[in-house]
C-alpha cells in the first residue's frame, strides 16, 4: 500500500501516548460531572415509552418494512415513542418461507436489528395462522404427517433464528370462529386441535425464554369466542403446555370499547397468564369529526387502562403509528383515522389518550 494510506502518523502517535495519571483522573471527573446534564431526562419522561418504562411495561407499534426503510419521520416517532415493535407483515409465513425450506430473512432481520439498536423489544408475529400462507403450502396437498413436519421445521427455524431477541411470540393467531368453534384452516382441518399444543411445545423448545401467546380479535369482550379461548387456555395449562399469554388484538370502532374488557382480561390473568393488547387501533367513519377524535382519545385511554389495570398486563401495542400507513381504509371502506398520529405525523387527541392511559399519574 502507498505510504499515503496511513494519514498523519505523527499526530496519531501523540494522542495514543498514555496520559499522566493526574490528567486522566481530572478528565474522568469532568466526564462524570458532565454526563447527567447531557441526558434528555425531561423529554423521555413524557414520551409513551418513558411512561411505559416507568411502570415496567411495553408500548409497541406494528412496523411495516416500507416506512422503516424509507420514511425518516416515521422512524423518528417510532424510536422516540415506542419501546417495542411488531413486524406488521415481515414474519408471516408467506414473507419468511416463500418456497419450501428457503427463507427470506431480510425484512425481519432489519426490524430485529433496528429494535436492538434503539433499545426496543420485539414481539414476534406470527407462526401459525390460517392466512398469508405461501402457495406451495396452501396448495401442496400434504398429508397430516408431512404437514406436521413442515410446521415443526418452520417453528424451529424461525424461533431458533431469533432466540433471545424476541421477548414474545404470537405462536397461534386467530384460531377461533366468532361462535367459539375452531376455525376451519389448513392446520385445523388436517391436524386437528392438537396442532396448538404441538406448536407451543416446539416454540418453547426453540426459545425457552420467549413468552408464547395465543392471539385473536373480537375476544376483548366476554363473549362466545373469548369463552372458548378461556376454556382452551385452561385446558392447555392443565396439560402443562407452555402457554404464557393471551394477545387481545383490539381492532375497535370509535365509541365501542367493550364494557366487559377489563373483567375479561382479568379472568385470563387470574389463570396466571400474561395479557397484552397486541394490535390496538380505533377506526372512525371518515371524515372524522372533532367529537369523534375526542371520543377516540377516551377510547385509547380506556383500552390501555383496561389492560394496564389488570395484573400481568405486559403492555399495549398499536397496529401502526400513523394513519399514513394503516391497513384500516383498505379493509373497512369509509373508515380510517385509526391511529395516534395523523398522516403528517401530528399527534392526535388519541395520542394524549394513550399517553394518559400509560401514565400512572394522569
Ligand atoms: O388485518 C389486520 C391484522 C389482523 N390481525 C393479524 C394481523 O397480522 C393483521 O395485519 C394485517 C396487516 O396490517 C396488513 O398489512 O395483515 C394483513 C394480511 O396479512 C396485511 O395486509 C397485507 C395485504 O393484504 C397484502 O396484499 C400485502 O401483500 O399486506 C401484505 C404486505 O404488504
């Protein structure tokens, strides 16, 4: 290599020379005195994550790979306000294993690495779901024993890859119908209900520290669906199956947070299970009126308090953070404005509601 590749050797040597003890001591003293003044304590205490940290819980957001990689306003809010992230799509089966045995980790890795460098935990979503399955799996016409092996391999590989880096996994997602019967799915139809215990056991073997969840929607109220889940959870626990938590998705309509929500979460918590709100959003018929935005704020506060007021509530995750990328308008025609930030990243009244729900002194 030419001599010029090592710049300014003389100056470097001087900097690296050991400092006299007295000088080093004085420097350390200066640093010790200066550091606390550099820490932005005051603002941290008023962010969502500041309040959540103070009470030892998570406040999370579902994160899309596109905004994560292309929108710096998005990541600024994400990293300032949230101490937990969930992959909105990147850890679903179709994203991770688009062809059999061949995995695409890029987007999932990006999120897990992002979280690690911003002091955020990761909720894994999701291992066993009836939806977002790749076509090789949906259309493969596999036998029960082949399907069992495919499921075990997917769980071993995915949970194993992120061992120690994901604090909770939605192992089972949306497994009930509204009337409380088991939903017809590839898994249920071919393997029977036993796939649930197997999936939980395999996930536990792959990462014994991760909290393993069953996650669903329309189970926030005391109703036929949550009754069926309660019975299943009780049965799994009695059989020693490693089930640790229930995820209440909480996709609500403004003004309709169920009045039985807190009592319902408490009965699961009373089984010794963690409870979490995992996908909170509160949709409004568009255009949203001032009164509806105010009601939505109340609803965010109530929904988060319904969890945090119950023993063993691990935290609250919102399904997105800004209305700019929410799934709601694409699915519920005429509805939107479901999240705490508007499309220009202004905090809505809903932000204050969520913040007050998290703040133990509000
Ligand atoms: O549907 C809302 C949520 C209900 N609970 C389970 C969650 O996993 C689910 O999330 C939504 C995502 O927010 C959407 O972004 O799940 C949908 C289906 O997986 C996601 O939508 C899909 C679109 O349907 C696909 O066309 C698209 O390719 O997102 C995919 C990736 O952008």
